[in-house]
C-alpha cells in the first residue's frame, strides 16, 4: 500500500474515533445493567470458569468485560473507550479488506482493469462511511453491543488470512484464519456466515476456476462448511437443552417478519431517519400485501446482486455479505430468542454494504474522470459531505444515548402503542428520581399489557418509595395473583410492611421469600435492616451479610454492613 493509502487509512480510523468521543462519558443503559452491573463473574477476584460460562455461547465478550473491569473499575468510561478502540480497529481492517478485494477484482478483470476504480478511493469511501455511520451507534456507543464489534474484528482478520491462503500462502494462513473464525464465533453467532462470505469472494471477486478452484474447495471451503455444520449443530444443542430445558419453539411467521426487518435495516443504512433503541415490529401473515411486498423487494435485491456479479464483482460481493449476516439472527428470532429488530445487528452486515458503496463510488469516479475533471471533484465533495452528515448524526445519537430518559422517550414516541418502551421509560424516570412520572408510564404500560408481571413489580416498588403504601400493596398483591410464589411480590409486601411499621409481618414475608428462593439477596438485606434497627441483633445481621458475601461477592454496601456489625460485636464473635 502506498504512502497516500496509509494516510487515507489513518484518516478513516481517526474519523471513526472522533465521532464517538462524546460517548465516552455516557452511562450504562438498558441491558448494560444485566451484562455489566449485575454480572458477578467480572468482579474481582475473578474466576476463569465463571467468566467463560457466564455466557457459554459468547465467552470472548464476557472476557473483554472482565478485562475492562480490572483495568478501569466499574465506571462506564473505560468500557466505552474499549468499544471505541475496537471500532477503530474494525475500520482499519475494513480499509485493508476493501483495498485487497479491489486489487483482486482488478486482477481478475485482466485487460479491462483500467476501467475499475482505484483501490485507495474504494477503501477510504468504504471505511470512512462505515466508521461514522449513525446506524452503528447502538453497537459502538452501547456497551452491550460489544459482541458485534468483537465479532467484526476477528471476522475481518480471519477473512484477510483466508484470502492470503487462497492466493497461494502457506498452510499457516489457513490455520490462523480458522482460529480467528473460532474466536469470532465465540463473540457472536453471526460469524457462522464466514464460509459463505469466503466462498462468494473466491467465485465472484477472484473468479476462481479450474485446478486452483479444486485446491481452494478441498483445502478451505469444504472444511469451513463441515466445521460450520458441526458448530451450528452444537450451538442448537446448547440452545435447546442447555438454555431452554429441552424445549424448542420455532415460529415460521417470524422468518417472514425478518425479511421485512432486513429491508428496514437497508433503508436505515441509506437514510438513517427513524432510529430508535426499540422498534415495534408487527407480526403479519403470508397472505398480506406487506408480506408480498417484502418478499418481492428482497427477491429483487438478491436478483440484482446476482445480475451484477460479472460486471461489478466487488459491489455484488458486498451486497451478498450484507444479506447473509441477517440469517443467523433471523433464525434465533424464529426460535423466540431476542427482539425482532435491533440496530446493533447491522454492524457486521454494514461492512459488506459499505464495501459495495465504496466500489460504486470508485466506479463512478473512474467513469466521471474520463468525462471531465470537474465531475470527479463534485463526486469527492459529495463523499465528504456524506461523511460529515453521517458523522454529525452519530454525534447527535451519542447525545441521545447519554440521557436514558430521552432515549426511551424517543422510543415511546415512535412506538406509542407498545408496552415495552414505556416500561423502560418508567425505569429510567424512576432512576432519575421522577417517581410520579414513572408511575404514570407504568400504569399506561399496564393498560397495554395487563398481565405482565414485571410491570407490577416496578410500579409497586415506585409507589413504595413514594409512600403510597396501599397502592403499592395492591400492585404486589396483583403480582402474587399473576405469579403464585413470586419472590418479588413477597419482598415487595415485606417492604410495604416494614415501612408501614409492621416489623413482624415484614420479617415473616422476608422469611417466606427465602423459602421460595434460598439465595435471594433482597430478602436478606431486608432482614438485615430489621435486625439492625428493630431487633438490635448485630450477630444475626452479621450472619446475613456474610451469607450475602458468599452468595453474591461484591454486592454494593455489603462490606460496610459486615464491618459495621463486626465493630458492634467488638470483633471477637464476628471473626467466627
């Protein structure tokens, strides 16, 4: 690569980092509470088995969180810095992939190579547009989107190594490619599409055939597909028997919905208006106009990708890459795993789409350059304007993500008839101290979904903190009716009794919670309050706090509880 090429790559990488500088101080939001704040496996002292088994299908992601926690502590800034740095690495790798793929395409054209675009322009356009595109903010600026970025890092690196072997490299390149692919798979299931991407590159971009094709098929493509089949079967076994107790729900109508979702992703990539942390996707049947429009549109896109493969091989390869990446999440959604649409899923797919965009821009530059120099200048200005526009939108999206209330208010505004964004808006308002507004959102959500247990837990907790104890008790009683044996209902009624000055009832209900769930932390903490304030029993309070330390090490405030009660006992009995 030339000196100008290195400068172009550096410019794309730097731009991709600059647009996320205002995301560094953003708080943890949404699933971050579960995967980071409530994740005991990443809290020192760490246990390697606990790290790897916390999410057995994506151990690399949890390992990265553990490293962040060890380096930066529990604050979100360090986690954001790591995600941004990984994104910059992806941009650099995509630049390299685009450059090499364009070189391979020019080589396959032979005498017609003069009409092809220069690899430097293609690579810069692809990497820069990818690096600043606002649709990627949910993967980069949202810590729980880390799986997408890690998968992309190892996927692109594996592709470069596989390409090197296909061009005649030693067996080591093949071995490294497969190893990197395994790491990508251990980051996210989307990497299962790697064999298809390599195969399409070999056939469409390199136009491989003859004896060289037989070597590639036997030496790389066939082994990749065999390994992928085994790994997919193993993942399905883990999904069915390890995660769902032997039960498998498969909902074919969701596959039709995912066709529509794929087109929505494409539309948002082309015109990123209407972004949201939550998208309400309606379920529709095959015999509807929407279904047929979606199927015809996707079929036309696939046909177009096939039609241009000989004249615009890189663009065809990029479109195929984009479409393939939505197959694994579509299958998981059809098995009732995950939301139908989540913007972070577009990350690795966007690498292919931006590769196609870069190739198209490069081809236009080559054509315009032969017409008039001014046409090339106009195209370059348009590219710069697109990069600036996308970058500005990304900065704005980061600001939205910095305010959980605004983030979920936006989602409610775009899906006002859906209960779920109102639940999360209520949680955000509650965390922000706006309890009355939170209760209002919870109540609207309860009207939309009256049998959702989580809503009664949230509204009961919020009403308790507001001192509206009778209303809180009614909410927890309703929860107990919906879910007999609910620990949340028992703990909620215990808290209401404690605040209402009925310690005996509170103690009885907390004990009932422990009968339902012997490892329940909230019940133990409630009992600690009772023993310290009313029972005046530091020995029992200490015992409960030590149980909490054993069950959930690092629980906030528990070390203070242990030290406080040991001091009250004089240190002697506490040591035992």
